[in-house]
C-alpha cells in the first residue's frame, strides 16, 4: 500500500495530536510544523484516502456551537497506520545511509 | 458586530451542498464553520467569509462529488437492458418472429422506396427545370409529343417570355447507329442517339467531363457519354477527335466537342450520343422541313423566363400555331392544337405517342409506394401486436416491481427500452439483409441503387424502426404501469377487452391488406396470361430479324436473299420498313372513292417488299399479296380490315377499288389489291389501327429490316451460319440480329417486371402477416392451456379444441377478405383500364383470393392449435 508524501504528513499529524485529531486541529498543526496552509478540501481528500486505506479509524465526537451544531470527526492511527509510518521511515533511513556526504542524526 | 455578517456565507454553503457527497457534509461543513469562526475572531468576518469561499471552491475535487443522478440513471439503464435481453432470450421463437418480421418488412419496403425515389429523381437536376416545357400536340385521334420543325423557332422569335428553345429529333430506326473510330476495328452500334439544336445545353443541364454547354454550336459536332468515350478513346481527352457515323445513305464525319457523365443525372432523354442538327447527313432534310402540319418529329422544348404565366403562354402558343397552320390544317382536313407539358413531369406522367424513350409510369409508382407502405404497416402492426400480447404476460412482473417500489416512470422506461431494443435489433438485421439483397434487386430492375446514396431512405428507415419501437412500447408501458400493484398481481389484466379488440382490429387490417395483394397478384397474372395468349394475327415465333443499318446492307439485301436461299433452315425471307412490335410512326391521310380530301382517314403506312405477308404469317382475307410479276404494284396497296372499314368499304367488295391521298395539292391514287386480317403491328397496349402495306418506294422510310422465317434444331448454329453469309455479303457492316418474339415481348418488360416485383413483395407481405398470426396463435394457445386441459379432461376431442382455437382467427380473416374485395376491385379496375385489351374480373377470383388468405391463416393457426390440443392435460393442470 502506497503512502503519499502529503498523506504521510497528515498521518504524522494525526499521530502527534493523539486524541484531539480532527479536521481543524490537523490543519492547524500542519500549518505550524510545515509552514504551508493546505486547503480543507485537500486535507479532507487525504483523510478520506487514509481512511479507505485503513491507516486511520474515525469516531464522531460531540456537537459544538462553533461548528454550527455539527459533530467533530476524530481520527486515530490504527496499528496498520503506525506500521506504515515505521516502514516509510525505515525506507528513508535505508536509502539515506547510502548517500555519501549526507549526514543524518539517527537514533541508532 | 452585525449578527448577520457573522455567520458563514449561505450561498457558499448551498453551493457546497449541491455537489458534496451527503456522507461528507457533516464533517466538512463542521470543519469549515469552526475555521470560519476562528478566522472571524482572529481577523475580520469579511476575511473569514472570503476564506470560506476559497475553501469551498478548493473543495471542487472529484473525490468529494456526489454520485450524480446521471450515474443512477446509467445503472437503471443497465438494469433495463439486462432484463430486456433476458426477456428476449426467454422466448426465443417469439422474439425471432417479432424481430425478423419487422426486418423483412422494412427490407422489402426500403428496396421499393429506393426504386420509387430513383424514378422520382428524373429530370429534377436541370437548372430552371420548372420553367422548361415541351410542346405537344393533340389531334382528333391522338396525343403526340413532337411538333413540326418550324414551331420551335417561331415560338422563340414571337414571344419575349421565351428565354431559349431547343429541338430534338429522334428519327425512328436511327436511335441506334453505327459509330466508327479512326481505326477499322473500333466500330460499335450505339443506342439512344439523338439530333439536337445547338441551344440544347442552354435548356438542359448536363454534367460535362470535357467540353461545355457550347459544345454543339458548330456544325457536324458530336457530344458523347463517358461510356462511349471510353470505348473509343480510353481515358484520353477526346475533344477534337473525329468520329464517323454510318447511316443507310452514307458515312459522315463528326468532331467530338463534349463528353458528359451519363450516370450523374437521370432524364427522360436517355442520350448516349447527341449530334448537332446542323450537319451533312440529315441537316439539309431538317432545313427543308417548312411544313407546319407534316413531319411532327421534332421534340420541342422551351425555357420561359421566370414569372411567366404558363396557362397564358400555352394559349399564345396555340394561337400562334392556329394562325400559322390553320389554313393547311383545313385543307388537309384535320385539326391539331398545341399544348405544354411541364418538363419535370414528362418522365412519370407522359406516355403518349412518339416519346423520346420509354418513360416511367405513375400508376406503377403509386402501386409500388402503396405496397411499400403496406409492408411497413404490416410489419409494424405485427411488431406492436406481438409486443403488446407478450407484455400482458408480464402483469405479475409489473405488480411485483410496483410492490418493491418502482416508479411508474421507471416501468415506462423498462418497457420502452425493451421495445426499442427489439426494433434496434430489427434495424441491424434490416441493414445486413439490404446489403445482401440490393445487388439482386439491382440486377432485376437494371439500376445501380444503393441505400448509402439515398440519405432520405436511410433516415426514413431509422426513423420508422424507432417509431414502431416507440409505438409498440407505448401500450405496455403506459397501460400496464397504470394498474395498481394488487390488480396487476392478481392477474386481472388478462381480461382487458380493449387490448383484445385492438389486437383483433390489427389482425383484420393486416389480412385486409394481404388479401388485396393476393387479389392483385391473381388479376395481374390473369391479365398477363391474357395478353400473351392474345391472337396477334401473325406468327411471332421463329422469326429472325437482321436490321439493315448501312447503305451497303440495304443495297445487298437481294444478294443476301439469294445467298441464304440455299440454307434449308431459312424458309421465307423479306425486307420491310418495320416489323410487328416496334414503333410505327409513318402515316398518311387517305380518302375513299367519292370523298373529298377533307373526308380522310388516318392510316398507318408500312413499306414492305415482296413476301412480307407470307413471311410473317399474316392472314390474307381477299385478293393477293405483292409480287414482282406485277409491274403496276408500285401503285398497289394492301389494307387491313380496320382500314377497309374506316374508309367505308366492304371487305367482300373492296378489291380493285381506289384509295387516294393528297400531297402538295396533288391527288395520288392507289389500288386495293388485297385485304389482310387485323394483326397487332404494335404492342398490345395499342388497339389495332387502320394499316396500309405498300411496296412503293415513295413510302419507304430510312429503316429496313431483313426478316426471316426460320426452322432449326439449333438456333445458335443457324445464327452463326447466317453471320458468315452476312460477313461475306456486307464486309463493312457489323452483324446484328434479334428474334421477333423477344422484341415483341420487350414491350411488356415493364409489366412483366412490375408483376414479378409485386408478386415477390406480396409473398413477403403474406409471410409477415402469417408470422404475426403464428405468434398471436401461439400466445392464445399458451393463455388457454388450462382451459384446454379442463376441456380435455371433460372429454373434448382434439378436433373440437382445434376448432375452438382456430375459429376466432378464421372469423377475423373472413372479415378482412370481405373488406378487401371491393377495395381490390376498384384498384385493379383502374390498372386494367390502362390496357387496350383487358380481362374482366370474375367473381370466382375473389373467392379464390379469399380462400387462399383463409387457408394461409388457418394453416398458420392450426399448427399452434393442434400442438396445444395434443398436449397432455395432466401437464397443464398439475400445477393447481
């Protein structure tokens, strides 16, 4: 199963947010970490794809006034999602070790 | 802060909901709202609104779109298609009958439509064609489509409304002439040769491949068709090349100045070769033609200026003629008036004396069009009948669909789809059939028709197919879908009397048409039989005709006779100006003893040489035939019975009496030496007219035919041996021959062809009607399975059951026959009136036609009835 670059970022954001990952917070944290402002459409598109690929699960939260009485949809990493992030990370590591002059600080 | 401005923009929200998938709406709208409020708090509401809009617009991504209504429709369409296809497959026989019935009907009617359209296309291409008229004449005895030579020029000079005028002269016997190229081996007989004025191409539009409309402006010029050009010059440009025409009085050189595409346009003038009338062969004869009343051999066409009142112009033309010719007419003792024929109507409507060539016939066209219409209607009616009958069995399906929640519209769609699918299949089969059949049809009618060249027919075909699909889909889709689910499920639809009445009405209608066609075929057959069994008054069998087209062959005819005398298979020989069955245009005004030249009789004249009467086997009633022993025979005449009566003589006492004719004010006397029985010297469409056979060279026209009475076991070898003798005697003239009976029958080729076509199409119509009946009978038998079962259990015999099932259809067919009889009577009476010798319709013909229709119907139905009656009642009753 492939994981796109933006999808990976979104997945990381969901993981970082823990129990408070829903549309607006994910958008905020992405803006904070990357400095780019993804549109809600782009974000939702990635979220639905991640959901389809079963990297995340969703559950609905309570309605709030600032959302015009609508429910939040919370996202949470699945174990499959965690593993796909690990795999992506390992792949990057394995590749970058072989690049001479590229100095990477790793946990190893 | 204004409360109103502090909410997300409604329009953007509405827009978003228009395209956003329903299951995403909650989350997306929630996120957007939350974002909106946070932005509007951090900065301004306006910025929040703009941002909202931006986000909404950026949401226009494929993943978020609704699965549109269209895609739901596609799904349903797919479903309909699947169900329709299964329905078609479930009853294969029925579907086969239905689809093929329609396809056969459409194929046949498309063929006819192509033919009819082709006939319509004649002379529709001429520039300003609606302003072209032909001057025709009407005398006491007949209508004649050509006029004397001076008429055309006089009209052109006298009336300013005439834009241009042109004459065409067709000399009988000269339509086929010998054309010679420069090399000796290049010589061919060409048909349809006409002499025309230099203005001919100003009146008529031709598609020139080489040369232009000025082609015939110089003397001794010739314009040929592309076929002729290829024969003589191959692919080279023939402009300026010489061509020699060989006539009975010499060879004449012409220069090619134009080549036209013959196939491009169709005209009542089927020219292959057009010669300038200003020439060295008949040119001087043409110039001598100053008489306003004699030699009406010039087909005269005028093109009037736009806006000319044709009726007023016609009166002017006739007034001019009466002013110029009145005196001569009075002196000659007959009347003649001129009238106009619209050129575009000539091909289909004019079948008068001395046509340029054999024309089409509106009556036949109407007959054909009616048959085409009948076929389409029968096929479509069948299609509808079978479809509706079949659909009633599906009441339960309709009920169930309704219970499950089908809308009426979707049921309508379902049935429409099904019937359109069937008609679509029929269309495909029709197109395939047409591809296969068109070459044979073309061979039969000797045309080059193609569906792809006739977009109108193609459009009509497609339109008709789908129209019949829609109409036959209408009944089940609207009628069945109108029922409540409970009624439909209970099956109360089975008793829908209105549907049954419609179906019965359609069966009656179909069989009415079929019966009319059957009657038509029987009567046409009878008429043709009658014609071919007519006493012709001469012996048409075993007569070999050699046309003498060259001066050489005419001079050597006596030599040829003496050479052939040694051939025992040649029994009699003669030479004549014409022979029976070909056109005879020479006539003379004769008057009897004691009468004035005004009290005359129009008698057809034929130049003959000795032995003519014997060779053709014409019955001599009184007196003797021509003989070289009598020197005075140049003043002798043999008349037929009609002529004797018309002159007021009596057959018994006519011998030795004189008849007179006046020419240029002088009176000439002829002595009657013999009387022959009336014989058909023209085709049987004409009544026998007064005829004079003359040996005097004064009556000889330009044509000569060598006529032989032959008896042989092998006509091929006989013709070969005659050809050898011919080649010895006439080395410079190609050998040509024909048989008299074949030539005579050529006059009926059109009738024969029409009969063949009508017969085949009638057969198709009957087959289609029976196919429909077969399907309906099967349907009825199926519906009555239980009834039949119960009846058999209670002791009904097979015969009784068959009668039960067949009687209903027999009754319908009987009604149809009764309706058809009077219609057919009037139609056929009209057709028979075209013949001078016609049959009378007898009552038994109608009985026979009725019996045929009835037998066909009963055979068709009883097949199903017997099948149903023989089935084991246990099978049909077990289920309850």
